[in-house]
C-alpha cells in the first residue's frame, strides 16, 4: 500500500477506508449536475451569434427574448434562466 495515500478503495460498494478503519462514501457529481454547474458559471455574449442561437434554443426563447433578458438581468446564464423561467439543468 502506498503510505502517502491514507485512503484506499477496498469495497465494491464504493466506500473508501481510511488508515484508521473508518469508511466514507465515494461522492461523484452526476453528469447532469456537472453540466448544470458548468452552465451556471457561464455568461452569454450577445455579440456571438452561435451563443445566441445555443442559449435561445436551450431556454426555449427567441433570440429577441434572450437579448431582452440579458439586457434586464445581465449575461449570467442562471440569472437569464430565472428571468425567462427556463430550467438550467
């Protein structure tokens, strides 16, 4: 065993054992959760036609509605999603 690594995966259920014998669950974000976190950290650039098309389709809005929402609440995707009442995940 590598002495520098205090945790080892010795359980088929995904539990990790520490050197003192305690067990902790292995936590990994789902693909949907990772995607939502990624998109939440993004901003919308209205000068980029590809982004406008992508985000308008993503939120189920027209490019004009998207532009109005960005003008009102700023370019953060989470704020725009809330303004448009569209789910981000």
